[in-house]
C-alpha cells in the first residue's frame, strides 16, 4: 500500500494516494506499529476531511478511533467512534434490491464491531454503557434499512412536495456517487473529481 501510495503521489492522484495511506495505516495498526499507523492515518484523514468522499472519511476516522483506543485514550477513541457511526448512519439509502442492501449492511457491520470493542476497552460501568449504546445503534441502523426498503407508509401526513423533493435529492445523490465511482483514472484528482465531490457534499447537506 505504501509503495502504491508513492507511485500514485508521483502521478498526482491525491485521492488514490490518501486511500492507499489509509489502507497502509490499517495494516500497520493490525501489526501493532502504532506510531507509523498514526502517521499514515492522520495524513489520509486530513485529505478526506477536506475533499471526501464521506465513506472513506468514516473509514479513516474509525481507524483513528481504534488507534486511540490501543493507546488507551479511551474517551477520545469513543468520541471518534461515535462520529464515525453517525456518518455511516446518515447514509441510510434506498437500494434497488435486497441483495444489494444486505451487502451494504454486512460491510458496515464491522463499524459496529470495532466501535463495540472500543467501547468495552474503557472498562467498568462506562465501558458497559458505551457497548450497550453501540448494540442499540446497530439494531436501529438495521431496522432503518428494512423500513427504507419496505412498503411502509412512513410519510403519511407529510407534505407531498417535501417527499418529492427528498426523492429528487436522493436520485441526484445516487447519480453523483455513480459518476464518481466510474470516473476514469486519468481524471482522478482533477477538476472533474473535485467538482463531483463538491456537488456530493452540497447534495448531502441539502
């Protein structure tokens, strides 16, 4: 990952470089090389915090939370883990089929696994309460996804114009995310990618 980061940096692909540094940070974290992991993860986090995308920002924030937990900075780790969970939970979206939904949920399960471990690491009553919070959030997240894809009249009594506006924003967000995913390597790090990322942030905020 570090070798790839160096090569991508030489080509001027900043986002790819940050993604590789995040992956290297994860590997160093698993190897117990905490200082080196912190260097890579912090560099990646600084990039994703400024430029996105939101999913990689959440991934990196959670990795930094794990790092702080291993350094026995339990309160700081817990704060970062909660922020990472909130970022993931804010992206409850409508999926076109159940299989796609389940793949998303399985991928995000590890967020809760790591957050649960971070919570328990605080020890004592505080650790138990935090761990219980993570368990409840995990259940709520799963239920939210079930409701998002079920034929349940959640919007009864809501102004139809608001619902229409929300659905339009969701469609625009989906289209923007897809364009980012399919962006050719030659355009990565350029004005096209930066423009799409800015558009994605604006749509998310709206």
